[in-house]
C-alpha cells in the first residue's frame, strides 16, 4: 500500500479491503477487463466486502487515476505546468512588509494626533472615524450635551487641523502611508 501511490488511498479497514481486493474481484466478475464499472458489479463487490456501493465506486475511481507529476506540462502545445496554475494562498512577504510599514506609520500618526487636537476634538474624531463600528453624531452629541450639528462642525474642524498639520510635516496623502 505504501508503494502504490504517494497519495494516501485508504486508512480504514474497509478502504484497505477495497484497495487490495477491488481489482481482483472486478476482474473475476467481468469476462473482459474494461475501465467501465457497472453498478451491478459494484453492488456485488460491496456485498462481498461489507461496504457501500458508493465506497466501492470512489475507491475504484481512485485506483484508476494515475499519479500526476506537478512539473508535467498540462498540454503539449504550451509550456505551462500543473505547478504554474496552483494558487498560492499565503500572503507574500512584500505585502506583509508593506502592511507592517503602513501599520507603524498609522500608529505614529495616531500618536501625533494629540499634538494637534484638543481632547474633545480627538475623542469625537476617534468615535466618528476610527472606532469600528463608528458612533453616530447623535450618540456623540448625547455624550457631550451638544447638538449634532455642533459635533459635525467640531469633527470637520479637527480633520482640517490634521490636514494642515500633516501637510506641514510633508505628508500630502495618507493613502501612501
């Protein structure tokens, strides 16, 4: 069983029985050895080995498939191999580094918010723009005892202050960070 395929074929007792006896029983029940697998023959084999017809058919399909080399060309006309079309689900190192740089830049920018804004402006901006899910203007206005319009004005003023401060620092667009 170890030498049959690199891919593991069977782990349960029923799978092992199927693996070792399926071809023999199939050839014994058929006069001519064909790749076609009749459901009547599958039913007989399933009864002999005390398993289901679907298990027999699944194992037969596994046994009929040959192992494929991933470096093998998919088609004779193209140079593409099976490895070339496999999707890599891991995040690339470049993207990880970019994300880390962005996070550290955002963290340093957030720390500098305190330099440019007073406590109320900073709190309103965090509640409205940074916290997930953001609080509504009405919820924030209830905290401060102000109207929603006044909260909106404070938020707008805080954003303008930050834009001016960052422009003075040479940061024109936060998207590049």
